[in-house]
C-alpha cells in the first residue's frame, strides 16, 4: 500500500479536492505506473458533472502516460522503467468480443468500486474510468497499457491513450475511409481534430469541418480540413452539398451535443454512414427520419475508442508521429499541475483548449 496525491470528486458538479488516497500494490496481471502526464478529456468532465452517474468519491482521468514502476505476478511483457501509455481499454482476452478482435467491447464486468484505490478511512474510492489518472500513480491491468519510445514526450504520448485513437480510429477502423472519399467532421475540438487528421492520413478527397467557432475552423485546416462550415449557418448541410456535390460518404459526430446528432444524417450522400463518436449524457435522445436512411441505403454506427487494438495500432501511430505525419505536440494547448486541475477543467469547458494536460 502507498499514499498518492490525487484529485478526488467528492460531489457531482463540485470542484475536485486534492488529497491523499491509498493505492494498493499490483495484483496478478497488473502493473503500477508512475504518471508523467494525464490529459483532460470531455468524458472526464461528463463524469465529474454526474452526466453518467456512478459511485462517489472517485478519481477520474484516463488519458495518461508514464513509466512502469512495479509489476504483479504473471506480468512478463512489461518491466519497471518501461515508458507506456495508460488507457481505459481493459480486455480479458477470452470473451466473445476480445477473441474476435474487439477488445474495446470486452464483455467481462469490472467493478471499479473494488479497484486498487481506497479512501484513507478504508472506505470506497472508485477507480474512475478504470484508470483514475488524476493521481501521481495508478494500478491497472496489463491489457490497459502499451509501450512507447523512451524519448517520446509524455504530454504528447498521453493523447494517444484516448483522444487520438478515438478520432483517428473511428476513421480507419470503424468507417474504413478510403482514398477519394468525402468526410464531414462535426466538432473541431480535440477528438474532432484527430478525426480530421485521420481522414487526411486515410486519403480523403474532401474533409469538411463543422463547428460553431470560426477560430476552430481555421485550426481544423491546420490538421487537414479542406473546407470549413459554421454550424450556426441556417442550413450548413446545404453548403456541404455545394462543396462536395453529393454529400459525405462518412459523417463523424465528435461532440456529445444532441443538435449535432439530429443534423448529422442531412450531410450524408447516398450509401453514406453517420459515425457516432461523441457521448451525450445518459437519457439524452436524438431524432431522425428512418425512411430516408432506408431509401438511400444510409446508416448509423457507434464507435468506442476508435475500435482500436493497442498492440496493433499504437506502434503505427507512434511511427506516424516520428515521421511528422501525425500531429500530437500541436494538440497540447496547456500544461497544468495537479493543484491547478480545476482551472484546467474550466479552461477545457470554455471550448478554447485543444487538450489540456496535467503534468506530474
């Protein structure tokens, strides 16, 4: 057992409290990682605000990188000192989803309330998002980490744990975007920018960014968008039709906003698909006209964490980064200490940040 400094959510919608929590040693198949960086994802904010419920108190944060500092029994692939990213993707390797190549959809339940964290009084401290990365150290299953190069900057590497694989993976794994196709990306935030650069890497002919901010549309062009359309226009899908001639083969909704989901099918070309990336709060609903989708052979599909397979995709993304073809450093808009996490969250909620990173 060890004491670690963490940002604890004591009440939904309230500021996080910096305090010591107790972290047990790694058990069979687990590793302890001393964190160097943990980015703030909008999913963390949704949990902190109570958008998806859950047990409190809890430590959230799931987009992290650091060095392995201890290994439990049964861990043979990793050793202390290894630089790694830490993700929420916990896979059992034996359920139907895992054995058919979809570890992000692992069907084996995991009780986060019975995880490696406890409160100092011995009470429950939930391991939020199966990581609890807003802390100096974490203990996670070995399936949740992937090696990275020794010289890779940790703030940039942390983004591979969620925002990058979610956006880019939705393009190459879920939608299977091919060279010459047309893509629309609704939302030019952190995940949206990675979706855009994923479409660029995949060879999309046109990549149209949709956002409410002209400034974000300009940033989207830096990551590969060929065109930008303001979501506040009266009928932005009509402008997309003018640009593309027929609509989009794939429309990615990268924000959890219901108006974005309601509008998404309007951007589709015949045979196109809406890829649902952004996560609305529990209970939120969207409406669409199914007869149109049926008549035009269109569809809607969800994607979790970009349907990534860590051992397959992380080495590829690291190589792209090393070649300068995958932008990571440019995504980091602010570096904050753990004591500054509430200010970093407020800055993230303002919409100005690409990705704010807590550095240890």
